[in-house]
C-alpha cells in the first residue's frame, strides 16, 4: 500500500516528527509513505529524505493566521493550481490512500476526491477558530472515507460527537522516554540550576503560549511557596516571536509575585527526558488542548503529574490513578494538587508507575502504527461516508 501523508506545516515540530516515526513503523508493515508539504521551510523535507521517504511539494503556501492577509491572499491565489498538481502527483505515484494528517490539510482532501482516492482525514486540535472549524467539519463529512481524531474531545469540538470516527492518539516513544535509561552520568537539572536536594522541582514543558496557561501556574506557585516553602519551577519551552508580548507579561507577573528566584524560563531544550527525570512534579496548566504530547512524555517517564481537565487530558490520565487532574484556570485548585503531590512521594511513585504502564499500552509508537494501518485499510474498504457513531477509542 502507498499512502500520501499531507502535512499543513512544512517545519519540523512534534506532529512532523511523529508522522515520520509512524511512517517508519508502517514501512515495516509493508506500507510506504509519500509526504506532501506546503511551500516554505525545507527542514522536514530534508529529514524525511534522509530516512528514505519521498517528498512532493506542489504547494500551496502554508495557510497563515487570519491577520496575515498578504500571505493568505497568496495561498488563495495558488490554491486551485496546487490542488491540480497534487492530484496529478497522486495519480502518477499510484497512491492508494490520501492521509490529510492535520485539521487544515484540506487541499489534500480536495485532491483525493478529484482522483477518487480513498481519504483519511485526521483532526488534531481544539483551537481552530469556530467558523473555520465548522467549514473543515462539513468538508470532512462530504469527502472523507475515514475521520480520525487525536482525542475523543477533538470530535466533540468539531463534530459535536455526531460523526462516525476513530480515535488515533498521538504516540510517545516509550524507549526514548524511559526513566530506566536516562544516562546516570549526565549532570542533573538540579545541579545545573544549583537547587538544593531539599527544594522540590515543579516543572512544565510547552511553548510559551497563552493556551498553555503559564500565568495560572505562576499564581499557583505563589500559593505553593507560601504553604510549603522554597520551590523551583523550570518552564521549558520556546518563546515564539508571535508570543513575545505574552512572555513579557509573564515576566512582569513573576516580578509582581516575587518569584524571580523561583520561576526559571529555560527556553527550548532538546534534553526533555533528562529534565523530566529531575522534576518532582510535572505540571500541565493549559486552558485548551487536544492530546498534549508533554503529558504523554511525562507519563512515560513515570512523573508525578498534575494536569488540567482540558481536551483529551482526561482520556490520557485518570485522576487518582495516573496523576492529579484539576479544573483549568484555577490557581487554587492547581496549587492544592501540587502540594498534595509533593506531600505524598510514595503516592507520586505509584501513580507514575501506573501512568508509564498506560503509556506503554495505549500511546506507544507501535500501537499508533497499528491504528494507522487499520485506518488506511478501512478507508480503502469504505464505500460510503462515515455515519453517526460514538464509542470510546473507536468512535
């Protein structure tokens, strides 16, 4: 089987790396992936080519946020010609299934219909603006043989649960994120930051972005410090240029709460497994999510996890079994859960071990590869559009 996997963003990021890992697993199962990318950054194209995958780039340019009027005007002007070129590429390469692997991969969906190629469309966020989300949902209902979701909560966001779909959770590499293999000789984060053994480390991983709820974490940490004493909070994540104003507001909030020595902004890091191994508690304070990879990575690392009840988080973690789950945008609840986790190291370990077992069972790369194979085979066998269905994990 030959699958064309269309990505709406040509840069190297989490979705792109996961798509490549799944493609390698599918290759072992006799399914070859051809990647389709919009015009723009060449980094992922080089990465995929280095691993022996073909990449086609008939455009269009990457769709940008609504305020970027000129870029989106170029996208609109080149859309129809690029769909025609993509349709020709699908036919020339004898593609068996088109995988629109991001919510906004609609050019691939249209090209699939033009060539009568089975289409699997993957919806992977809960942040697409509502008018655009409704448009993508209507188009998917009309064109897709299989609709896949990054979490059941994504289906609620786009389809109100009223469409037959399958949930294909994103994977975590449980071999890379393995607490037993983090190099013992490496310098720990505690040593790097000069944190005494008696001071707990409560960290988070995620780009500095309002949806990640960092301001609620800062307000919660002020309460934690007042209750239990000194604590250090590394915030790991890139500050995107478009979010510079938010990062500056966080800096001012940190000063206002007298947290300069407590909260450390570490920026982008490539050693996330090592960092997670140094956290006493991992916190996800987000206000919106689909199926956050940071939580899966923390689960695989047996971390003590405190996370907000948003998007697919309750599908990843069961409160009381795999971690602590609290309402979003609630610093008091977040602080209470962090203190509870810090006060109960044995319970943290128990829940961390249960989380690791769950990650291995439901969220491993192998499991995700098998779910993709099933989706592609179902798309090839579909004769009608999906109908209403709702069931946990395979809607």
